[in-house]
C-alpha cells in the first residue's frame, strides 16, 4: 500500500478515502474445475471491505432493482454507505449490475455479484492481478458490444427488449466473467432502455 494521506476533516468522503487507503489487497482464489480465471470470491471481497469500512465508522446497505426476462434475471445494486456516527450522511455507489440464470439460484448469484463489484468500486480495492477476472479475454469471442448496442437502440417494445436479451444471453453471461466492467455498462444500457419504454 502507498503512504496514508492525512485527512483534514471527518467528512464521509474523507472516511471512505481513508478506508480505501487502509484496505488490504483482495487475494483471488485458485483456478478450480477447469475455470479459465482466478475467481474473485464475494466473501473475500466483503471481508476486506467490511474490515476497512468498520474501522472508519462506515456501514453499507444495498438496494436491488430486478429485471426479469424469460430466461435470465438482471440485478442492479445501489450501495448506500452511511456514516455510523451520523446516519443522515451517506454516499451512494450506483450502476453495479449482474446477470443471473432463471432458476432458484439466479437472483442470489446476481445479487452477490453486483454487491461484490459495488464494494470494489467504493473502495477501489486492489486484487493483485492486472484484469478483473484473472485472464485476458479472447479477442475472437463471438460477442460484440457494438452489435448488441446497435440492436438495443432499435428496440421499440418491452417484448423486443426481452427478445434481444435472450438472443445475447450466453454472450452476456460470458462477458460477466471475462469483463465485468463492460457487462455492467451493458446492464445499465438495458435498464435505461427499460425505463424509457415504461415512460412512453
């Protein structure tokens, strides 16, 4: 870790910055079961984050927005970090999203995944590896975010939105593993399109 920068005030952003500086590095789990990457486990991220947050009098609470398609669930996490000494002071971490399968584990998996990246974003946690999931994605993956975004722009109805999400389901699931940051941006684009359609 670098040198600790003294904070001149006790603001919530000052406490969060101090927590970020004090947080330990998150160590990724070994590759198992034929995985192509070192897993970044939710419990490991949460343990590191909560230790740093608690030490600085901060406590996180998450709210989730769900979008249910025919064969998937999209979960968007908004993490609100409160100052324990003055709970009316808070800061929000928005836009961390994840896809889950349409089964009994899907919503829980997506909630954990989106919460994990909210912790990472809030504290800028170091993971010890150059990219987010421990390996460089193949450049010849059969996925193109411009292609998806191009089709998304043409969507006129909720049914059409559901249809293209089903069409790109496997690619979006793969992107969740290989490039969570990009997956989160696409999830945000889907949520924005959904809200646009609901407002029309």
